[in-house]
């Protein structure tokens, strides 16, 4: 298995500072359930986001996949990405140290 990281950023940064729309709320809730499913399947290594609410805020998902294509599919099937609430960028990754 290979490791990957995808970085996500809100397509509407005001979602964090002003508040989410009902659609954004639904999408981010589905995003969290999706990450929990990846965790239960043994694919998710780590997920989280920065706590700032300006345009520099971002989240990361570190996970394992069998191939670049499979990793891209995992990222594109994230409900927040699929629904257009988040932009996403995929990177091959390797966890070097972990607590």
C-alpha cells in the first residue's frame, strides 16, 4: 500500500468566518462520515484541519491506497469535494515519524 495526502480548502472561505450554508453543513457532515468509513476500512491514517478561519485555513487527509488512481478516486469521492464545497489536491506522501 502507498501513502497519500490530500489537502482541502473551502471553495467559499467565508464558510469558516461567517458560517456555512445549509448545503455546506450537510456536505461537511457527510465528509466526516466518509472519513470515519475510511478509518473503519483501515485506510485512513490521519485527518484534521487548521483552526484558523481565514483564507489560509486548510485540512489534510493522510491515507493508504493501492495506486495513484485509487487514491485519486478516494479524494474525488469525498462528499465535500464531490459537492464542490472543498477544492482538493492530491500528493504522494510518506509518514516518516509518528508519535
